[in-house]
């Protein structure tokens, strides 16, 4: 796979995969710093929409999604950083990753469901833009982001529900 215009050895590709997944898991860790303390306290006391899953579901689901995001990022990155489409796709990916962490800060850190609701709509659009940009570079990378888009769609419903049910 071309990296910086040449075919990288397997060990470089493996390190690149680890870095891509690691970046996504670091974002997950940062988000969890806001989430973890608020779940047993503030979040536990909220009225939640009917389809709200048990709290234990979120950790494993998000972990899988962050790993899929990292693999997708790797697939795009491995096409060659020198390509404009790769740079654009990775820049859009970076924006959505920041928005992902920002949602945790707004919802759990600031305990501001309205701001989190507005922000998650922006996140959803950014994910859709990322899927489109990844599709132009690597169809498998785009496909790997579909579960993330679906989950954030569901998270938007949950955020809206929390906002409406907790005036």
C-alpha cells in the first residue's frame, strides 16, 4: 500500500494501523473523562426515552465503533498522504472526531442536553461528510463508518429524549 508515494513494509503498515486506532481510542479516553463520573450520578437521575439501553451497553458499543473508526482511518491513510483526497478525508475525519469528544463534554461534562443536541446534529453531518470523503478514497473505509453513523443517529434520538424529558 502506498504511503508517502512508496510501498511501505508490513511493519510500517502495522504501526500505521496501531496509530490510527490509537488516535481514535485516545478520543474515546478523553470523552470518558467527562462521561464516567456523570453516569452513576447525574445521568442515573435523568428521565430517559423508551428505547434507552442499559448503561453497560454503551462502553462495549463505543469501543467497537472507535476501533472500526481507526481501521477506516488507516485504510484511507494507507492510500498515500500525498493524495489530495486522502488529506481532505482525514481532515474531515479529524473534525468529526473532535465533535465526538465535544458531545461528551457538553452532555456529561456540562450536563447541557440542549447544547449536546445541537452539537450531535453537527456531529451527524460531519460523520456523513466523512463517509462521503472516505468513499472517494476507500469504499471499505466508508462502509466501516456506517455502524458509527447509525449509532450516532440513535444517540441523537437519546439526546433529544433526555432534553425533552428533563426540562
